[in-house]
C-alpha cells in the first residue's frame, strides 16, 4: 500500500489527522497487527458486516470532531449480534456529544485477544526529529506517566532498554498472578514504529504526533486497537 498516498489523501481532504481507519491502514502497512474492521454509514448495513467479521465485535464512532471516543459514548465493546449492534449505533447517534459532531460513519471491528494494554507514541521534535515513546496503558501512562522516550531511529537494544526502564515492567513478566505477555511482540511493534525504515522515520515530514492507545498485548501477540496520527501543518 502507498502510505504516502494515504497521507496525501487526508491532506487533500483538509484533515488535521488521519481517521482511525486510515491510521490502522498505515500501521498495517508497517507490519503491525490491527483488528479486521469494516466501516458502515449506519445501522442498515450491520447484518452484512456480521457475515464478514467474527463476533463479538466493537463499534466505534468515526468523527473528526471526537478525540476521545469513549468519553463521548462512542465505543461499545463485546457486541454479539446484529440487533445489539443496531441498537448501539442508534444510541450513539442519539447521544448529545455525537449528534453535535460530524459523523463519518461507524467502525465495526473484531475484538483483540485479552491482554495488557500498552501505549506506543510518537512526536516530532523541531530539533531532534521523530521521538518514539512506549508505556503501560491506562493509569500507568495517564496518572503515573510511566513512559520511556528515545530519538528515532531506535535499534533492538534501545527497544529492550525502553521496556526495562518502565517502572511497571514487572507487569509484563506476569507479576501478581497475571499471565506474562509477549515481550517479542512489543519489541517488534516498537521497532516497526520507531526503527530505521519504520513508520515515524519514513513519514517524519508528515507526522506531528502518533498515538497507538492501546496496543493490546497477549501471550501470543500484540494488536493495535486504536490509532491516531496528527499531521504536521503544511
Ligand atoms: P478512545 O481511546 O477514543 O476512547 P479506543 O478505540 O481506544 O477509543 O477504545 C476504547 C477502549 O475500548 C480501548 O482502550 C480498549 O480497552 C477497548 N477496545 C477498543 N477496541 C478494541 C478491540 N478491537 N478489541 C478489544 N478491545 C478494544
Ligand atoms: Mg484509545
């Protein structure tokens, strides 16, 4: 896939950021695993989608005006049937935050296997160029700011050090009765984003900010279930 074309298309549409589907296409082009998904414009298309995807699914609003979909009532997980999906979409469309926004449709996607939520991010520094970030998801990143940064491009060894730096690193190894998660899968994703020839290096002129939040890491792999890329101002 032509990832530069994908970004050029978003610029043609005067968008400040890639929508979630385009963001996931970009990640997929760099070898990260994303959930299988279909975008619909409304509840009428739901039944056909259930024949293409493995239930249960997640339904998310797609809107350039909504940054935090959950806060706006725009994410429903574990939807098992077309009837439930239809009801979820109708409820979303009726909710105040969503009905006041431009809505480009709804993304219906498969559920990632359960695991530890991590965050991989990127930011373009005016002096150093792209930086890559990794952290544990949820309160670890939001409240404790337990994250590690490096200037791109990173190598395998840098990626290893970044994970070891996290104060919550023990969680990945299965502390407190949790199952250990795949360290290889996190390292692999981190290098595909921040390594030489990786996403941030190849698109350093176009990506101001990247946020994969969360990357859900299980025992066997890592799935990027949310992706946001803010474009540099032309
Ligand atoms: P936002 O960050 O805009 O609120 P997300 O797309 O990150 O929306 O979804 C919110 C939460 O829902 C995620 O943090 C994750 O816990 C869960 N979630 C979203 N998509 C999936 C998925 N495909 N599989 C499993 N869980 C998901
Ligand atoms: Mg998110």
